[in-house]
């Protein structure tokens, strides 16, 4: 599992992504969308996520 950023126009979102191998190919599956990066930074939630 890892955290990935995804840009959609002018906004950037944080996603938790998992890799799985299916039929010899790597498939990525989004487990959870954490929210907009700018909102997470403004509320301080990103700092608490990084500490946990």
C-alpha cells in the first residue's frame, strides 16, 4: 500500500492505493480517497496522517 496524488484540473487529491498481481499483470486498486490536498494541509490532518 502507498499514498498517491491525483490531479484533477486545478485540484490535487490524496489516495491510498494497493497493488495486486492478477494473471501476471500488476493492477492498482484505490482503497480510499483521503480528500483534497489543500484541505488536508489547511486543517492539519495531513500532519497527523504522516505521524501515524
